[in-house]
């Protein structure tokens, strides 16, 4: 591959992100108040922005790579990433919008009236965010290594520095327009190459390296389903989506709970369309690039395939487009995460000042960088899947029970979060060592959500039941606020929707 | 927000009104509730601990609790429905071996179906849920506004 294409595409995206970030800073200064302005955001824009922030390295590179590597079992990842928004719609979207909370720590504090519940939630949000950034940086490392020939660490370092500088300088705030644009950029950057490749391949030139029956053996197909692993993965992805730190603030920009629901349905549509293309890339890869099917290497499929199938300038153009889209994915997801993490860290630890936010932004970019440099990526989709398992075991029970169950107490929530964190954390971190000792336990340690989530819920409920201090005083009022539709509360007032948060 | 009671000088005090205000301004609630006494029982019957404004907040509370219950039931029904439909779809793909041998554009039909088939299902379930949830809220609104 011509390294000049890689350099050019990466530079263009990096400069564009920085410019949009700084330009956006001026926009957000001239706007009197971001949250006031955002109440006018249309569901389509909002949904595009959610998609733009959500679609990460795992979606852009990881899914196609995993389809190439493991076969149809990988098709469950995009299904889960999408259907997670269905669960969000069914159990969280409208009530969370009505709660007036910007972040999950805000929500737990308001719901449970407990500083400690807030602190534990903040800690978990920070850990989840950091481990979600790591695969983005590993994706960047892979992209830089494949496309420019530079050492892999240069890619991780570049993304971490760009994100830290842009976020700390105040750019790339949760500007709906920028993130919405990112979604359509990522969609275009995959859709155009896929359509071009399908047209080229349909002409019969170059011929497939494997016959269809070899490329898609029934042994790797949908008929050969590992029920436990699939169910556990689905539990992790469906419930983990609820707790992602950078998703919640987007729901606040809906005018009311009903609009939050409508936005979520549009997100379902947008993600469904998007995931057709990584899936198609994966299918093409199985027939045309079977030699890339190695752990760690298969994630490069999306970057390499256009050049292999379409020689000449057109292929180089498609490659540049894919590289740009991939870098946009790393930057947008990482900066969305760093913004929300820096908010939590500066608010809870550094006194909430602007300086504190900047320090926190730099910390939030560099801790994941150290982890990314110290570890080897074995597959982007898989490592993001583990972050979802951890989120599903820790934040999801508290969110769902907090919204739907009157009896939740601060002690119950903290006990449940601790249980989920310890169980899923040790399965994820110590799983490899443990399954070497006990091979029969391997699936349960590699996909822990199916048992860690129910246990976390059980502990939360039991400890809440046994909590002699009872439920927080404002529980009924808070639950009413979550569930009663907005325009019922202030009858006939002009400000029936889009209420501001309490002081 | 606490001056809203004066602004909302409606024709008659609405049972919904004080509770609605309470949701907006929790600091105004100074009542001491029995936090330690039998939390399980109290959690089942919150009206027992609300004191002197019990008559009004009781009716409002009943409506709110029934709204929460019906929305929760709705969410669970749709989630289970989605899970059952997905599982049946996948099992149907798995038990028909001909799908593995039928190729469309060089890809087995079974792979294509799993790759694209679940998304329309999720969108459909989501769209139906939005309508049903809004219906529940409309029912709640007509109940409380008929008072």
C-alpha cells in the first residue's frame, strides 16, 4: 500500500477534527447556553449525533475483522450493538430524559440521595470510559501501522494527543452538529467502498480466492450456534449499552421524554443501515482475503481490501476514504468519552473548575494510552464486548432498578455495583489464567455477563430489602418525575416541555 | 419554582397539583418519614407514610404507580417478545440446512438472513413500543385531567 495515502487521509481527518473543534468552541461561546439551544435539536440530528459518537473502532474495523476470523458468530456483535438501543428505548430513554440528570452519577445521586452512591458510580464510569478508549487507541495503532508503515505506538499516541489537546482546549464539546456529521462521514466511508467493491467483484475480476462453500463453511455458520456464549454476549451488549457514559448526555438534548423515544427509534434505524456495510466487508473478506484471518490482523481487513480488489487510483481513493472514516471513528468516540470522563473527574475530584476539566481531559486521554501501549489487541470487537459486559454488570442494574423499582436504596445500589464490578472484572482480567487451571470454566469466564448481571441484580435487591434505613425520602416524587409525561405536570403552561434541570 | 402554586391559580385545587409541584421542588418537603420502620412494607404502600397531604397525594400516587406498572409491563412484554422472536428466527435458520447450501451473491442464505434479518425486527418492536407507551401516557393524562 502507498504510505502517502495513509499520511494524507490521517492528516486531513486530524486537522479537520481540530479545526471543527476550535470552530465549535466559538460557536458554543456565542450560543448563550448549550443546553437551552439543544432543546431545539430535531430527533434526526440527535439520532445522527448518537450514532456518530457510538460507532467506534469496534464497529468500523472490528466487526468485519471478526466475521473474517470467526464466521457467523461475529454477526451477533452488530445485532447486539443495535438492539442495545432497543433496551434503552424500552427501559431507560424517556425516564432518563425526564430525570434531568446529565450523567449517570448525577442520576444515582438524585435518585438515591447519597453521596457515596454517586462516588461509586463516578468511579465505575471512569473505569468503563478508560477501558472503552483503549480499543480506540489500539485501532489507531493498527491503522497507522498498516497504512503508513510507522510503528504502531505512533497511532495510539497521535489519537491520544489530538483528543487531549482538542478536548482540553474546549473544542469537540458535545456539539450535536459535529457528531451528527461524524455519523454520515463514517457511513459514507464504508458504504461507498462496499458498493464499489461489490460492483467490481460482480464483474468476476479478480476471482474469489475461495469458492463460496469454502469461504462460508456450515461449521462456522449460523447452524453451529454456541448457545451459552451467544446468550451471554447478547446480555452484555443489550444491557451494556444502557450504561455507556457518553450516550446519556445526548438524551438530554431531546425536548422531552416522547422525543427521547422517537430519537431512539431513529438511532435503531441508522445503526441498522450502518451495520450492513461492515457485515458486507466481512463477507467479502471471507471470499477474497482469507489470508488475513489471524488474530490481531483481521481487523485490518476493511483497510486492506479496497486496494487488493481495485488496483490503481480508484482503489487508492477508496482506501483513503476508509482510512479517513476509521480515524474519524477513533477520534469521535474517544473525544466523546474523554469529554464525559473529564466532566465526571473534574466535578467529583477537582472542584469543577475549567482548569480541573483540562487536567482531567489530559489524564483521561493518557491513562488509556498507557494501557493501550502495554497490551496487545487481540480483536477490537471482542475487547469492546468485554467493556459492555462490565457495564452491564455494574451500571445497568442500578439504572433499571432505580427507574422501575421503588425499593432501591443507596446501600443496595453500592453493594450491587461492587458485586458486579468484582465478578465481571475478575472474570475479564483473570479469566485467561483461571481458564488455564479450569478449562471447563472457559466460556463462563470469557463471556461472563450471563451470570454476573443476574448476581449483581440479586445482591442489589437483597441488600436494598435488608437496608433498615429504608428508601430515600424523595423516592416517590422522583419516580413521579421520571414517569409522568411532561405536559401533564404543568397544565396549560407554555413551558410544558423541555424543562430545565433543577438549580 | 415554589411560587408556581400562586401562578397556577386554577378554578379548583386539583389533586394532581400538589404532587406535581412536589416532584419539581423536593426541598419544600420537610416532612419526616419513617425511614427505618419496615421498609419492605412501606415500599409496597408508600401512601402510608405521607402524612397530612395523604388524601390528595394518595389519588395522584395511585395513578402514578399504575402508570409505572403499566409502562414496566409494556417494556418487559416487548423485550421478551423481541428475545423470543429473535431466538425463533435463529433456530429456524439453524434447523434448515438447505439455507447453508443456497447461495445468493456468493453468500449462503443462512448467513445473509442472520446478518440482516434481526434489524427490521428490532426497528418494528421499537416503533410499536413507542406507540404503546404513548398510549399509556395518554390514558394517564386523561385520568388525571378528568378530575
